[in-house]
C-alpha cells in the first residue's frame, strides 16, 4: 500500500535519497508517486504512474532542498491521477503533506474547510491535512504547533509527514499506520518501511501510535500527544541491504522462492533438537493454551488453517478465522489464545481482530516476520518466522516460514504425539525444498497449461490449505481464474466447472485413507476429461490418473505441505512469466494492506 520516505541532512542529495527510497517502497503496491522538497522554496512534483514516470517528470526541473518527503500512493479516495498523487498542498503552497491510511472524518473536515474558503485540488482524504495546517499557521501557530493542531483533528488511521516552507524540518505523526525513523551520523530519515532507507543506515526507531517526530539536520525528537519528549530505543536491523535487491533473478518472487531453503533454516535455527525430539520456543512453551483462535488474511489465513489443524491433531481445539470477519463478528473467545498470523504485522484487518480479542481480555500472540511491527508490539507474545525481507507482493518464503513456525508452536505448546517424526521432517525441509528447486518441472507444466480457461486445486487435510494457497498464488499473479477446494467438496458444486480446458492440480501425499480418497476425487475430474497435474511424493497410485506429475520428496505429511506448496509457487510464477504479467507488482494489489 502507500509508502512514505523522508530525508533531512543530505544536502545536495535529498532528491536522490527520496527517489531511491520510493523505488524501494514500490513492492508495497502503488499507482502514483511524488516528492516535495524545501530549502529553496517549497517545490512539489508528482504524477500518476510509476517511479520511472516521476523520474521523467523530475528531469525537466529537478527540485532541490535540504529536507524532503516522498510518497507512493495506492488509491483509496479517488482514482490514480496526477491531482490525487501525494504530496498534497494547502492554498498558499507553503505546506506539503504525505499520508498513509484513511482519515475517517475527512468529509466533515473538508466541508468545514471549504465553507471557510479553502480550495481543494484532489479527491483525497489527505488534502484536509495541509489546509488544517494552513489555518493554524494563519492563526499564528509555529510550524510544529500547527502540525500538532491539524493532527489533533484527525480520526482514523494515519502515518503523516509534513514540510513547511522556510522550516528545515519534517514533522510526522502516527496512528494505526507504521512509521519508522532511520538514524545516521549526519542525516535522519523517516519511512513507512525500513527498506526505504536501509541503504543509508541500519539504526532505526519505531514510532508508536499517538507519537510525533520532528527531524532536523541536527536532531531527532519523538514526543507524545502532549508534547512531552519520549525516550526511544534505537534498534539495529539485522538484515543486509542486498536482501532487498534481486541478486540477478528476473523477479523478486523468483528470488524469494529460491531463498526458501535459507528462510526455513533461519526459522528453525536453534529451535529444534532432533536428538531430544523437542523444540525450543522459549517462554512461549508456557502458554499452555486450552484453545486457539487464529486470525489472518490471504496467504497468512491459509497458514492459519494449517496451524489450526496441527493444534487439533495434538488435541487442542483450534480454529482459523478470516481476520476481517473476526473483527466485526467476533466469536466467543473463552480462554482461547488468539494468534494473529501476519507476515507484515501491519495488516489492518488482522490488527483489528487482535485488538478486538485484547479488548475482550484474550491473550494474544503474533506470528510475524517483521521485528517491531505493530502486531509484534501490540500482542502479548511474538513468534518471529525469520524469513527475511519479502519484496514481491505474492507471499512465498514467508508462507513456508509461517508453516514451519506454526509447527514449532504446535510442538512447543502441546504434547504432539509424533513430535520426533515431525522434528526430523522439519530438519530435512531446507534440503528437501532445495531438491525441488533444483529439479522441478513446473516450468514445462506451466507452459503447457498457460492458456487454460481456469484452474482448480484440490487437497485434503494438511494439503487443503496448500490447495487454497496454490489457487491464490496463481490468480494473483496470472489474473486467471483459479479456485482451491477440499477434495471432498468437488462433487458438491465445483465439479460443474470442470472441463477439458480446466487443469486440476491435485496435492496427494502419502498412501493412507486420505490419499485414497483424494485419488478418488482425481478420478472424478479425470472422467470429465480435465487435465490432471498430480503434486505427489509417489506413494499413492495417483500418477496412473495424472497427465503431469510434480514430484516432492517423501516426508511427514506436515512437511509435505510445505514442499507441495513450493511446486505450486513455481507453477504460478512460470505461468505468469509466460503470460507476461507484472509478477512482483500485480495489478490492484499491495504488499501490506493497511486499510480495512
Ligand atoms: O502481511 P500479512 O501476512 O498480514 O498479509 C496478509 C495478506 O494480505 C497476504 O498474505 C496476501 O494474501 C499475500 N500477499 C498474497 O500473496
């Protein structure tokens, strides 16, 4: 979703820092971009389209200044036009503002401002902010006080940054939308996400809801709503800037798929003891839940479905809920532990669900990738999945790391009957995943079916979430219709859609009764002439009914889910590549969905 970058102290380089920062935020998804610099007058440039369109715009008359803010916008109020792009300005042109989130009371504020004589140039909710600052300045407030006055009138979610002509400072505030400061020896940065300034510094300060920041060339100050200075810890991020580059891969998604063995190793490092048949998840082992409710969205919801099954297998009642539904139609929680599964830790729906659970007195746990994220800070407990930064909008390595981490959680808080076997399989996951990456024939399968009219994915038990995720991955980056089903559900409706032009991907692992039932489902689609692609470890006889086979190593069914998913990621990637899609930034989608 929208991204913010700000820079103070990089004289002569401010514009480059801003544009570079914006390019690092592209992965969040956006449809317009802009910058504002001050120092030699306030100059703003913005346009609909991509960062390259903005670069072209900047070439004519590059703005200069010692202080600047930049923004990538993902439309919520009004279409992606030049006018709606950020930064937004007041009537005098002395104030420029960028904003992530949604200002819920913007219409009434706008009505009041228009009635008072202000002229608006855009459809956005954001534009009320520079006009509110303008009013406060006109009333005699200094720039910082004017900014605070404007923020005090806002309701909703926001990360806001503003610059005022004649003042070499950035003023910022956050509520429900992430904002982080970058601290360097001779410069300060501000961003919605660390990659925006990670090339310049690894020292960061995370703002909390309700906090303000003021950045000047010689100081950074964080304060609360009353203006009291807040002492903040300076953290060090533990990943390299190169991790946010493509390292020679054509797309971030492909790079991230290939990073999965390492991501899994990182997730498991120091947490599994194969000899003892135990996992070490620190204090989380003391959680001893009598019930678990997972809340999550999208890919993370599929991980949550899988996690709930693991806990149920160990005798703990557990359910996965779509966070957006849970937040408004919250089920009885009782003593359940509420677990938010969220790669970014910033997904608004998941945060809402977790907040509702907390409001009702529940204990909460965040399973997340991002240290210092809102979910990590707001929940009572955190389990980091340690996947490293994921740039591609399509979640890949974070999904497999979520699955691995949820195994650790299930093993750590329950007396899992087959803990030793599961741990042994987890230990093999990185090398088993590498084996798939080395030998997969997914590219030729993808080429063969790239023109199909629709795609179906079926699985049962552990492989059901994998089927759902296979379909989501394919649809989001190919723009083709794809659905995942529990194998048993096929004949209750979806079978009507199955034809010789709808490949069915069947995830069949093991050779137990569940596998036999899924092979039965495969026969049902084969009888309707659908091409069948079996993702299998070769233990069942599914290959007899399959047109194509994607092999995974034999392993425990829980680990098989991770491996089958890797094959389906590759199918989605190669199909999208074949169709020439925008793989890393699919249309209409954002990496981090920070609005409900
Ligand atoms: O950051 P989160 O894990 O909370 O994100 C939730 C979904 O928006 C996300 O998983 C989305 O479905 C994926 N990017 C799809 O690949």
